[in-house]
C-alpha cells in the first residue's frame, strides 16, 4: 500500500509516488526518462526519447476536439537532490521516503522533488486518462533544468504543432507567471599551494541557516553559509596564523547554502584566541540576521594536535581575499516591478581541492545587460586574483507577452472557479519558457502550479489540497 494511496486526485498522487521511487537528481535522469518512455509505449502513444534523455509524448485529441488548438504541457524530470547531514539515503540509487503531515507531503531527511515531479505527475495522469476531454496534447519533459536548463537548450521541438504552452513549474497557486529572469552558472577556480605543518586543529561549522531556492528566496536576504565562512576565516587570518586543511559548503549552485564546514590548523597558544574570535563572529551574525535568519550558528570542535597538509600562508590570504571580494546576493531591484529582484548571484557551492579553491555561482537577471555586468565584475576580480572563471548553461530570460489569449483564458477560468482574479507576475527564478519561446516562434506561454515550500531543501513540502485545486483548474482549461 502506497503512502499517498487514497489522496485526491488519485491518479496524480499515484504517479507522483511512482516518480519518487525512481532516483532522479540532476545528472541522474536516465531511469526516470526510461520510465516515461515505457509509459508511452505501453499506452501506444507517440514518443521521442532523444540522446539527452528528454521526452516528447503526443496524445491525439479526443473525438470532437480535433479542431481545437494543440496544447503543450511542459515540466522537467530532474530534481535538486539534497539530504540532511545525518541522512543515510543514497539519492543516486534509493527511493525517497515519503510521508504525510496534515496537508503536506514531505520526504524524510531529503528534498521532495515536488519541483518538478508534480508537473510530471499531472502530465502522466492526463495522458493516462480515458475520460478527460482534451485537444491534441504534446507533453515535453526535459532533463537538467536545475543545472542550467541543458535539456531545454538541446531538445529539438521542430515536430511540435502547438504554439500555446502550459509550463507546470511554478510553486505558488493562484499566480500566473508570465516572464522570468535569464541566468548562467559560473565556476571559479583559484590555484592554491600546500605545505605540511603541525598544530592544533579546529573543525568549524557555519550552520543553522534557512537556505532555499536562489531565485525565489534570495529576496529574503538570509545568510549564505559560504560567504559567512569567508568572513570567519578573514577574522582568524587577521589575528592568528590559521590555515585551512579542508573546506566545503553547499549542495547546488541554485540553492542558498545552509551549512559550510572548514578545518583549520592553528598554533596551540592561539587556540583560546581563535575560539573567542569564533564566538564574536557568531554574535555578530546573530545580530545581523536576527530577523532574516535567526538560527545561524558558528560551532567549533577541537580535534587535537596533528601534522597535516594545509594552505601555505600566501595561498591562505589569497583564498580568503578572493572569497570576500566576489559579489553575492541581490545586486539590483527592478525599477519597473515593485518587489522584484532584477539581478542577483548566489555562491551555491564552495570546495577546497588539492589544486583549487572552487566557487560555483548561479547568476540571474531580468536584463541581459545586468547579467553581463555581474559576469564582467566576477571575471575582473578573478583575473586580478589569478583565478579562472568558466561559464556554463547560460539561458535567456522569458519576455512578457502583451497579447496572450492563453493568459486571458486562464484568468477568466480562474475567476469562474474561485470568484477572484489570479495574480499575474514576473519571477526572478529561471524557467525553461525563454528557451522554448526561442525555438517556437509565436509561443503563448503561462507557468502555473500548486503550493510548495522549502524547495531545494530538506524542508520541502507539497500541499495536498493545492494539488487537488490545480488539477481541477487544469481540467477546466482542457475543457
């Protein structure tokens, strides 16, 4: 018996639970892509699975709907796969452990993947039904959305007939998304040098932060554990002979990091001073983030005397200076849309390797010029520091369309169902709609979906009642 069995709408939650049994983090989509191909083949539906593992499934119109305009249904099959430090699940191989708490579904110890597993579930439920009236449906399910929209960039859409599209990758019911920011991923690598030293070792953790999606949550201006660790190390370097043995923080470029770990070596006689510096930094962070991120902590554990490789003094100073100099967070707010972040970047992942200090950023902007300006600043700082910067997965923004019959129809239907208008908004997060609009001239597109909270974190939840209401709304649209 499934955990979600009996929840309404039954077909949607059936397929959502099936999806959650299949590991499908970004870069690990082969199994879920094969599942979707098998789904289509078993039902005699036209299906294309390309070399990237993107899927296109076509279901022809039911009798009486043949003359109606085709509708494209779109979502992505990958999820941001993160887990709690004490969670033993192998997210590359094992299923999610679903649970229900009141109106919410969550996964024990891991992210849930409602972004965008619920879109896949909606689409499969529609394609599987023999009773729901609908025009020709063209389902497009992509890979690699969470790591740069790779699937949407590479997919061939030339066989599609539709020019109206419902993207099911929104996490707020009652909001019709009509435009989004463009973005890129930047990998920065600063060369470092090591030396063998002896001394006392401290394991430092910056932790307790809320994190969240770097597009949707960056407006809250919470703490970034990687950046805060940079400030901790700067304070230590200025007053002690501290040097790094190891450092790592963050799980994805587009997730605001919640915890960063570092191990440093100090002289025995500097231990008490170092611990005092850490206490003072924690107090400073708590004051700064008292409202925005009140759970912040700076913890330290003594690991005793050791002899080990650590950064040379010059490398240590350069690494800390580079980390401090690089921008992070909101860079500009929109002058046109109140409350909309225009340009931002997020230091999502940081890791000290044998060759480099590696910093990985997600950069977003509603303006191409804004994105270019941040990219130029990062490149200039990197060049001055002697670091390399590589850009991957650049994608365009999705421009607002003034004339949108699909938007007008969806507003009318929403008012009919709920007696009020939906919100029509732009979003700072990236969506695949911009890439699709570039491939399908004249595309009329709206993004919609049910309520989710904490996406890209282990606190991610999906509202059961909202899933049901959005399903009812979808059925009205198809009528």
